[in-house]
C-alpha cells in the first residue's frame, strides 16, 4: 500500500481517510524535497541516474548480463 502524506511542522500528515493501526511499521521515502518540482529535483540523464544502482545487486550468476532473459523468462541461454 502506498500512501502519500506531507510534512507539516516536523510531523508527517496523512490524508484524513487513512487509518493505520497503532504500532504499524511504516517506511518513509522522500519523493521530492519541499518546494521543488519533480522535474527540477534531478536533471541528470537517465543513464547517469541508473549508475547510482550499479553494483548494488549481489548473488547473481556471472553470465547474468548476457543471459538475463534466460534467468527472468526461461529463454535459451546465449
């Protein structure tokens, strides 16, 4: 479930119709800094943005970059 809220005076305000149980664990993911339009938040080309994730995944087969379709969809290996 994704719920979008707003920070007001240091507190996260959720929409009034959202009722979470007491003690519910939540994760806060800042979508865009306040007063910054999304298109202004990061003007790097998409290739540069994707480099932020390079090397993050561990435990993949050594040939994953060549045979990713095999591992994802079961196509024959190259």
